[in-house]
C-alpha cells in the first residue's frame, strides 16, 4: 500500500512539474518584425517579453538551431521546409546571434549584418524602456565619415570613422575637443556607430544641451596574441599574466604616432591633452587603461566601460596621471558585477578610493544588463556630459 501511495504521489509531482514547464514555456503572441531587419523581411521578430522568433527556409536541412547569448535553441521544421523557433527572453538592447544549419554557422538572411565575434553576422534589437536617448529624432545631426590614412607604424593603409557634431561645417573657425573611442574584442571601427549609436547619443545630448559638442574618433584596435609562446602555467590552462605584457603597444604607437597627428591635421581640433579624452568598452577599456596611464600628457579624460578599472596602485606607478587627469569614469552592467566580471580588483572600490584621494571619479552601473551593447550605450550616455566641462 505504501508503495502505491509513493507511486501515486510521484505521478502527481511529475504532472505538476510538466504543467509548470508548460506554463513557463508559454509565449506571448505579439511578435513584431525587428527594427533592424533587412528591407521587407518579416523575420526575425521580437515580442513584448523580449523573445526573438526566427525563421529560415532550409528544406534539405535535418537540424537547425538559433544561437543567441551563448544558448542554442532547436527550430521546428514544417511541411514546406520552413524552420521556426524562438529563444528565452533577452536583456533589453542589441545582441549578436547566428543560425546553425546542419552544423554550419550562418547569418540570418532576414537581419542586417554587424561586425562582432570576429565576423559579419546577424544582430537583433530588443526594445528598451530607455531607448529614447539613442533614437533617431528630428534634431540637428552630426556626420560620421570614413577617414582613410596611411600608418607609418604598421606600414599599411588604415581607416577610422570620425563623428563631427552638428554645426561643424558651418563655423569654420570653431575648434573642438576630441574623444578617441574604442571598440571591444572581436569588433572593429564600425561598432560604436553601427551597434552603439554613438552619433545619435551625441546628437540627442547636444540637442538637449546636456553635452558640449566634440569630435569622436573610432579606430580599429584589434590585436593578436604573439605566437609562440603562449606563456602557459604549469597545467597549460591559461597564461600566467593576462593580458600579456606589451599587448597594447602596437595600437598605442599607432594612436600616438599616426592617428592623433592625422586627426589634428585634418580636423579642427583643440590639439592639447586638456581637450583630449580616451574611452573604450571591454578590450577597448583595457587599452584605454594602459595607454592613458602611460601618457597623462596626451589624455585628461578617461572612460572604461566593462573593461576593468584603475587602482590606487596604478596611479601611484603612473607619474603625472593624478595631477593631469580631469575625469576617470568607470561603468559596468549590473549583471557583470553580480557574476564577478569586475577583473583587476573591485572596480567600485578602486574608483571610490581614488575619489577619496582627490581625483574626479564616477562609477556608473547599467541596470539589468550584462557584457553587452546596452551597458556601453548607457555608459557613453552618462560619460559624455562630463567631458570637457572644466
């Protein structure tokens, strides 16, 4: 009798569990085409929960998956060879994704393409409650232009993208401060304007009187690990020092010897350290840390978005940095801090310690976002109004 009762109770628990899974898996059917679809494409779609629904025609495929935020979701094939499926709710903002068709990673033919994860691939926008700050509005707009130049450091042709603020071409006598703004690992010089909407963020801030106008230079800071050796520890699992010593030297030399002089010659800049800033996200933030600590005469304003922080010890070992620096801005997504992403010591503690030591520091946390573009958009939105105000 006791065994029968146990079986009966187990059956009830299993039924309850199945019912719970069904409840959790229910999808709100209010999907709309994504704002970043290719013209005329209905898929991918996004619903009010932040789920993304994708669809692709692949009649001869046997297994198709939707890969977003490091999770793969199986798609279902209908009688016409159309595969459809959706993901769990995503954080607000921009996300890279791809499809897997019989083991081959491919971009979604319905989305616009963006450079990220070291490839051109698909991207999706999850509508954000605060998306107004990077919305395209009827306000005066600046320009983003492609600047091609020759680098003596690398002996090669390079390019950067330059944002000039509204009115730049009207008053030819006015000069502007400059922000050198860097992308993250696996991205390139297109990231901050394409994914980050840096130009729209600035246009809206300037239109609202919240930021002084300044030029933004977005260049390619990609670097590669020297081979060989990889300086592994005894277990061969990871480098003893990360990032390796000198990892940012190549871009630092290009920036100091090629990019900044080229920008000062071709644009109306206030060409001194007091009117020059550097910032970056993730890898770009790490580059910013190394380069600005080593060159306090070149940059007075520093911003790091999800890219570590600057510690009191760093400042002690960088002569002139404390005296020359006018702003140190550190930001993270809240989910990054929950997951312990603040490498290089506690970023908030480091920033507060430098404030107590007399530096002008700011620490910003983007609510409910991780290591992703919405964190960095918000970081730039908070950082820009603090620049060039002294």
